[in-house]
C-alpha cells in the first residue's frame, strides 16, 4: 500500500478522492473506534458512531484550514458526535436500564496494575459501558480525552464540582467492578 | 493506587489495543460519501458548455447579419415629429436620389423627414426614390459601396467611403468588444468552475420531484430592437426529477429605438398606396417601448446545474394602440412594432449556486408568420438573465 503524507491525505480528502479517504479511514479507524466504544451501548452503536463520525469528518474537511493538529480536529468531531449520541433521549433511556447497579463495598487495596494487565480489553470496555451516562461521559472526557473539569462542566452544562464528583464516582465504581470481575475469573478458574 | 496511576493504566490498556481493520465498515462508509468525480463526465459537461458558447457566438454573428437590423442613431437621425408629404406626382423631382451626389447626405448629415418628399411607392423595395433606401444601415451601405465602387457617378467620394468604412469598423470593433466583454464578464466562465465543483455532490438529491420555486429574474436584451432590460417573476414546478414547467410574468423595456408613431390605418394606407395626396403624419416618438411579458416554458435538466427549455412568449406593448403605434424604419421599409407580440423562446440556464442562476434566452418573433405578412418588426433578441430564488428548494 502506498503511504501518503498527512497533507496529501487532507488535500486528497478535500477533493473527495476515495483513495485518500480510505487511507485516512485505515489510519484512524482503530483510534476512533475505541473512542466510540467508550460511549456506545453496544458494538452496533459503536460502529454507527464511527461511521457517522467519519462521515462528518469527510463532509466538513473543507473547514479544516491546517491550523492546529489534524488529529485533534478529527477527534473533536468524533467525541462531539458521541456526546450528542449519549445526550439523545433514546440513548439515555437505554443507558439508564443498563448502567451499573451499586457495587457492594469491596477491598480495593488491590494491585490494580496486575488486575488491569490481566483483564481483557473487551471486558474492561464492557465495565466502562455499564457506568451511568453522565458519569461515563465525565470519566471519558477527563481520563481519555484530557478535558479539564471546567471544559466538561461547560460541555455537559453541569457544575465543576458535579463533574469532579462524577469522575471520583467513576474511578471508585470501575475499580470495584474490575476487582469483582477479577475475583469472579479467579473463582471460576479454581 | 492513586487516581492518576489508575487513569494511566486504563489509557495504556486502550492505547495498546489495536482494532483490526474491517473492510465492510469502509465499504459502508464509502457508499455514503458523495460520489467521486467522474473525469469523463466532467469533460463531457464542460464540452457541452463550450459547444453552447460557440453556438452562442455563431448566434451573435448570425444576428448581426440579420435582415432585421434597423437604422441606428449613428446612421440616421430621424426627427421624431417629422411628417411625410406623400405625393404621387413627384416621381422625377424628389431631392433624394441615391444615384445623385445628394445621397451622401444620408450618411454624413441627419436625414430631415420634414424636408423629404417622395413618391407614393415610398415603401416599395425597388423604388429608386423610396425612403427606406435613405435609411439603409451601414452594412448595406458597405455592400452597396462594394458593388458600386467603380461608378463615380454615385457620388460617394473616396473620402466619404473611408469615413463610412472606418465608422463601420468602429462599430464592428465595438460590437466585438462588447461580445468579448459579455463572455468574459458574464458569470458563465465562473459558472463552469462552480458547476464543476457542485456537480461532484451528486448524491444530494435536492431535486425532488413535484417541488415548486418562485424566482425573481433580471435580464439584459441584445437584439433587433437595440438594448433593453427585463424584470420578471417566475414560478417553476418540477414534473419529474428532470422535467419542469415554468411560467413568468415580466416587464420589458427597449431603449434607443429609432421610431415614430402612427395609426395602423395610416400604415396600411402607405403600404397599399391608398392615401394618395394625403400626408401620413407621425406623432411623437416614444423614448422607449415597454412590454408586459408572459412566458410559459417547458424545460429539462440535462445535468444538475444545467437546464434547457423552450416555450412561448407573449408580450403586450404597453404604449401601443391601433391608433397610435410605434413604427420602425428598417432597410426593408417601415415595420410595425406589434401591439401583441407572439414569439418562441429557447433557454439555457446554469446554476451558479443554490440561489442564483444565469441564463441565456433566444427569442424569435412570430407575428409575421402568424399574420402571413412582413409588416411586423420581428423582435428577435438574445437575453442574458440572472435569476434569484425567492422561495422553494
């Protein structure tokens, strides 16, 4: 496969040339699929979010004027598309029926590094997908997208304190879920 | 474990995971993207536009050679309030004879109709004393000069010939310059680029059938009745994806017309030599001739931004009546400006953007054909239009 520079790809995409669009898709589809997966309910929605995100990138690429990081520009489009999805009423209803029930108190003084290494990516993704909608959005934006609480608060129309609380809750819940998941695996293996 | 450590481990977990490329995902996305530009199709479209421009150029050339050209102000200055004394007895003493040196005055000095006397065969083509021979256009003068050049007795001195020819060259150069400017300045050249760009977005089916739009149109005529302006409002209804009907109602003004007014009966009397001994009086000449236009049309969209159409064109002269109508002096005699002017039009239109279109209309008058006479002035013209969409998709 021919390799193109980022500028070639951008210019090619601006001219609606398939070969460059495919090159861009191949280069970034893994990264964006993982972003979409963190917000989506299931695999089907993940693929739909990826599809819609790339479609928006290609149809708005004329607006990219080579100011700032191209990856960052694309990432914002994909994340905003995911946020719109999560904010939609239908998605919220679906998420509310799936998010994690209160986890019983467990000893979290475990070796997270070992547990996280052992846990499969798909299982970890499923655990994240069980977080309540707002908690999940705050967690994703803060941990993976690198947004500050001020930005998150503005984006989700919540206070910074609430954003901070959601992040704390997300970490606590995930750690418990990971540990629980790990124990269950260990128990089954015994 | 600190929160930062936990976050870092999670990020690493995600970063290290590589999702394999799924070709089906790409196929699905590619099918949803706007279709890639087909080079061959674009060349065909550009070729069509180029061919249309060439045809337009030929149209202008043909038009300039038209028999309908009227005597312009540069060539003859007819006094608007002139009256013609028609006398059947003045066969030999008419002061206007092309075979005499006085013919020079028809070119170099204004023709004063007040002083003009002529035979009753005033509008007959072959009369050596007919008025229309004194109102011939520069083009026909040139032809006449070419034929009669060796005959000194015609009274056209070498100096006057040069004057006429150089004047003619000026007119031709000026006309060519105008055409060049029209082509270069017109939105057509820009339209080619815009159309090229917009044609790429073929998946966007904005042209759903059964849609209606209301448009405001402005245009400039270049035609047999000199320059004119047009403003109209039109409604367009799609019958299918490609086929549409359009109707417009508008207002036209023709400027700088060398004409005078008389009644239809006076015109008939002159034409039939039935007014012997009585003067045919011209009333005041209009400064412009105004028309109300109704133009239904059927059109077809060849490409997304290029459509052609043909239709009828009915125009009502707002100033003319049977008793007082505009008469134009042409090289083929006096012709009546129709009060009701029936015609046909063909039109090519190019979309500049979603709201604005540029069009070229060619109109041919049908009054002579319908009446079986040659008494009407054929208002044949090319019109360049800009159309703004006011309502509808």
